């Protein structure tokens, strides 16, 4: 069984784009120090952080795999908070698999391994690049099936929901301090709770919580959708009746109940 600390500190790689064929495919590598892997892949080539470099992707024997862009993100200024290297090539599944295998071979001595599903985002959370709400929003944004669901997930990913929760926590802590001060100094003539309108603060917190619960319920509906049961009802056919000599017809329609 792998030691968790060692397992979480080893560099990881995976195809970061969706399965299938596309114009562009991305292989991502993340780790605390990617210098040995970069050297094994591209020799003495130096990459300027956050700048794209166009070059050839080759096998160990020098044969060409593809040509594309390499972008290097130096820690902590990356998605995961670690060093990140992204190889952007043509999005064919065979090309991507060859490029991934080349990366694994180049990083074998450094302990490079395949990333588990969601592990890049997990490392972003562990390195304080995302909080838990934002990390969950990443999955919600990817899985969004409607425009409203995508907008809701983007809001959470931007930190809007986390800010609301953090503000509530600060208000609760402040209110707790007032209660503790009143209990610790009962002989004081000052009523900390009354002077600070503790009741009003508590009502404000309760109202804010109700809004949070409503937003969370709405978010759950956007994420999971609704299950609707349509009962099978046998409706009677319209009853046609001849009206007059001008051969006009009218229907007696039955309401849907």
C-alpha cells in the first residue's frame, strides 16, 4: 500500500482534454519540481513561465510524434500550485496516447505516474489554490447541462459562494465573542449583548442563512435536475357535431385534468 504523503508528492500526468477527436489535445504534468522531466523530454530547452513555445514532440529515438505548444507554469502560479507543464498537440486519441506514454517514460525515474480522476483539482485544493466549494464547482461546471447550471457553477468557482459563507462565519464568531464577554464579566454594568444589538445581529445571520439554504437548493436542482412523472391518461376523443347548412364543424373539447 502506498504511503499517502509519498503518493501525493509524486508528479502526475494525464490527458487533460475530453476523450475523442478534436483539433487540440492537452497532456498535463504536475509536480513539485519538473526540471528532470523537462530535461528528459526537451533536453536543454529553456521555457519562460506562462509563455507558449512551439516545438516538436519526439520519441526517445528522435522520431516525430507531433508538433505543438509547450506552456510551463512555475509554482505557485499554476492551477495545482505546483510546477505544471502542458503539452498541446493535435487532438487525435492515438497522438495523445503516444504523447502521454512518452511523458511517462521520460518521468519514470522521477516517479511520474498517471493522475487519478480529479487529482489535479485535488492538488489545487491541498495547495490552497481552491477551497472545497470551488473544487466542487469545477466538477459542476464540467457536468453542467444547461446555461443556468454553468453560470451557477462559474459563480461558485469564482469564490462568490465561499465569500458569503466566510462572511457568515465572521458574523457568528463576532456574536460568540459578545456572548462570552457577557458571561465572563457579569459584574460589569455594560450589557455587551444589548449595546451591540445581539438580537438584531442574530436575526440578520438567520436571514442570511435562509438565503444560503435557498441558493443551495436551487444549485442542487440545476445540478441534478428534476424527476417528473407523467401519468398515462386515456383522453376521450373530441366529439364533432354538425352545426349548420354551411358545413361548419365545431368540437366539444375536454379539459386536461
